[in-house]
């Protein structure tokens, strides 16, 4: 049986980068104490979600990857014998920045990084001001405990990203995320948006026959109430656990990776893919001739 215990950390953040890092490490320790072998932190966990405004000073939050934060987290990963998935603001070169997630193996080794491919630009989410779209392609990481795929927030709305990552051999799809409701929205709109967010990710689990772990932040920042709601989905879209919309949580769940073979055999979507017919998907839009 290929079973792995996965931890997620859903937390609030402050304007103090060091304070956030120390808080995340404490929660990683809590997850490890609970038996977690792979632990995923939320998107951009070392800071407030700064993309709510276009402010040049926020570029000072960025750092090299590997760099100071990954060095500290690598030592923690090695000490605790856990894999850490860490979403950070990457400074690649002067004037060149990415929204990037680093993966640190259980022996402390830096396995590499994934740069967010899909970059949003909406009121309160001005990410195109800060982030250059990823140029590393989709990635999987062969950790001590499982082969994992990492995608980031806005990527979670794109079935193509999940499909390609699963086809590369990912046994679990992780989505570090920072998303929430505008405090001016009515309750019905909030519920509808959260349900859409969760449904699209559960659909990735179903279509690809893999577990999905989505890790969102909580708390209110600048008129945006992050909706928490981090969750685990099994390979047929069943929510194994869903976190609170309001509270910080450290959750550990055991995932049975052999379930992928079961669901892919009984619902053989992978077998029946018509790869010879999918070329039109590479077009921006299929215009009438």
C-alpha cells in the first residue's frame, strides 16, 4: 500500500516577514508532530497578500530561490524528515520577478521550483504588475514519499495545467493559494465563488485520478477576507477534509495513493483519451473559417 501522510497549513499573515516565516515553521513542526510527511504552506506565506495594490516598494519582499527562506526551511525539513512545499516571491534578476514555489525534500535537499504559469489581473489581485509568467513549464518533484505536482492559485482554474502535471507522473496535485471574498460582496456571491473554486479543483482530481490538496490562507487583509476552506480531495472528487473559512488550521490526512489505480481502472478516462484529436486546444480561440 502506498500511503502518505500530508499536512496543510492554513494561517493568517502580518506585515512582518520574519514573523510569518517563524510562524510557518512552528506550524510545520506541529504538522510533523502529527505525523505529516509532506507539508504544504499557502501561497506567499511570508507576507501579506501585497498584490492588492500596485506599489513598487513591495518588490523589496522578493528574494532569490534558493535563498534565505529556502535555506532555513531546508534545515527544518532535514531535522523533521519531512518534505516542505514553500510558496515564495522570487527575485530572479533585477527587474524580473516570479511567483514561485520551492520543494524541499525530507533530507533537506532543494529539489527545484515551479513558477506560476497563469497570472491574474483583477481588482485586488494585480499580479501582472509583480510577476512574470513562469517559463519552466509544468513540473513534478520526486520526493522521498511521493511524486508530487505543484501548481499555484490562478493555475487551479485551468484543467490543462492539472492534466499535463498528472501526465508527467504526479501522484498528488498541490495548490498553494491566496484567494478570498471582497468584504463588500453579499453572502450568495461568496458562497457561489467558493463552490466554483472547490468544484474546479475536485474536477481535476476526477479527470486525472489523483489526490488534490488545496491550501489557502485565512484572515482579513485590506478589504479582502481570505476564505480559508483548504481541503483534501480523493481521486474521485470526494472532499476528505475541509478547513474552516475563518480559523487557522494545521491538518494532517493520510492519503492512499493506490486509490489512483483503482479509480483509473474503474473509470478509465486516461485510457479513452483521444490524443489524436486535441490539437485545436493549442489555439487561443477556434474562429470560424
